């Protein structure tokens, strides 16, 4: 489950992504923890791409 939080920060807008993966058991849970850092980096990359897109659309 992903939740985006959008807040006004002066003349800027701050977008924060919160995510949770539920229902993993056994090996899936084990590998999920191992891949957590990789998944976090991918989400950060997605947020950067969203930022770039929104900034370019407003010009």
C-alpha cells in the first residue's frame, strides 16, 4: 500500500511517499527484507522522476 502526502512548504510543495508491503510470509518475507534497500532506492528514483516531470510541466 502506498500513500502520497502532499504539503505546502512556503512557495514549494513537498511530496512524501510512504509504503508498506503486507502479507509476506516465509521466504518471501526473508527476501523482502533483503531487497528493502533496493526497493527504497527505486521509490526515491520514481519520486525524483515525478519531481522533474512536474517542474518541467509548469514551465
